[in-house]
C-alpha cells in the first residue's frame, strides 16, 4: 500500500528500477475502521525513571505508551500522580468547560458571528491536564488548539470570545485571526498562524530564564505535522546544546488538516523517538488519559527545574472533529474513526475514574455540564454586547496605526489623517 508500481528500467540498463513510497492512511471514507495496528500498552506497566536521569534512560519510553487509567477506571502503576479528588474534579470541570466553549463557538461561527474557529474535541487533556501540572507562571507557547490552557489558568471567557469576534472589546484590536489569543498576565505567549515558530521562541525564552537564574520554565505545544518544519529541529538543537529548561508537547492527533501523520514520519517511528537523536529525554503518553498526561508533564517540568534538560512528550490522541470550521473531514477519513478510536474520550475517562473511586456521579456530571453551558452562554451574551462579525462594533479605524512605534513617524501621521478623512467621506459614522 502506498508505493508506486516499479517502473520499467531505462532502455539498455540491467540495474533495478527505483520506486517512490507515498504514505497512505489505513482507511479512507467508506472504508471499515480497524485500529488493531495500534499497540495499546497495559496501564501501569511502564517504569518511571528518576526525573534527573540520563536522557538515554527514557529511550524505551519513546516507543512505549505511558498509561495510568485502566479499563477498570482505576489508576495503576508508578506514573499515577496520586492527585486528590478535588484536583481531579477541577480538572474534569476545566475539560467540560472547554468542551462547552467549543460547542458554543462552533455554533457562533455557523451563525455568522465570527469567521473562523477551531475545536479541540477529544484533545482536552493535552492542554488542561498538562497546564495543571505546570506552575501558573511558567511561560507557555501554544499552538492553535490549546484553549484549555487559558481556561485552566482562569482567563475570562468573555475576553476569549471578544477576540474570536474581533469586536471592540478585543484586546488584540482585531489584528489576529480568531482563536489566536495572547495574555501576558497568564504567561500565555501570542499564538502564531505560522507553524512551529513557537518552538524556537520557547527555547529562547527558556534560555533567557536560565541566564537570569530564574525559576520559571517554558512549555510549547505543536501538532505532529509541524514536527516536519525546520523550526522544530532548530529548537531541538538549541535546547539540547544549551540544556534549556523547556518542554516540547507534540500533540499527535493523527491528522494535519487533511494529511495523516505518515507524511510527518509516523510510519517509521514515533514522534517521541525524535528525542533520542537529539540526546534529550522523551516520553510517549496516552493523550486521552488525563492522569498520564498530568504525570508526564509534571515529570518533564521537574526535570527542567532540576537543570536536567529539555523533554519531548508525544501526546498520542485523536482529533475527533474537523481541523477547523473550514474543514470537512468526511472528505478524507472514515466517519467511524471517532467511535472506534481505542483510547476513548478524555472527559469520559476521567468522569468514570472519579465515579469508580466514589468521588463523583452521573447526576453531578449532568449538573456540571449544564452549569458549564450556562457559564459559556452568559459570557457569550456579554461579549456580543461588544459586537459580532460584520455589525460595525469594532475598534476605531485609527487604531490600525497604533502599537508599532512609540512615536508615530510623520509620514504615518499624514497617512492616518488622510485615511480618516477619506473614511469619513466614504463611510460616515
């Protein structure tokens, strides 16, 4: 599968003809789904090395799969972070709130209130659980599907929605694509639409923190497809050479827009295994197991703080929805994939764990889901008072000339004045 047929050798040549391999996903639309090729490790069977160990000791964990929650909904093995029930309930609520937020914003886009949105359904643990394992002032360098970090850190929902709507309440003044948030107060670096640029930025920030003898580390998130970008490899090189206190979270959700992970190299080995070539620590974790995600991120954070170096964590998960509101996944993958995914749903797994240990119930879950939906609804109505797409409630026109120069150069002042004059003639307010 995926290889072109051997061509006929050149005339007069007795040398074997070369053939090109083209990766192909296991199933396409209409095909039956069979994930039996995925090796799902036994929960609790993976050893937990010392956080300050030599990077080489983590080699076997780059091809295994760190798991904590079993089919019995109990926590198993040395990677169990042994979180108290209240922390687990907070984690569950953050993930439920992310899901409610996603649903509301998706509907808002379909109603024409914003131009674009990206859901993270099925991947909530990779941002929420990971963020909770970090210190609140550790600097995070997210990709575009980590809204869970802001929600876990208490960023106001109304501010997120203002940004998505690009309205007059948007603190970024409508200059960023919807969902590309930024909050210095929450140590959340500005999201960039250019893939993988956040990785060398995270390394540079981490190096600066070490130079200042600070205690804060950096953590970055990137999709598995973006590990094929040059910036990923440049970041790994600098992190390895300078022993930067940084974590690279590779969210392997199996699909990069419409291209499956094989085009980024997953047919050859795991993404976590790339750590081996750079001589840095690597972990491959069940990305739909919130306890395993928390434990892996905590391990890597403690390692960075102990000056033991960077870590690559591959979060093995699944993108349950389309790449974005501009994408139709039914055109390139089987509709049954989501239901057949062998690692389940992170929200459901954590809920069942809390019920199994006697700290939750289905009734409490229903009440919490309703409360989350109402919270998002209220925030949405507040944000809509500042405007929605196309309704004219946006930042004043002259703000396009602000925030670049401390003192606006004379030629831009002239342009601003001219633009405002013309605007008043053509579009009186």
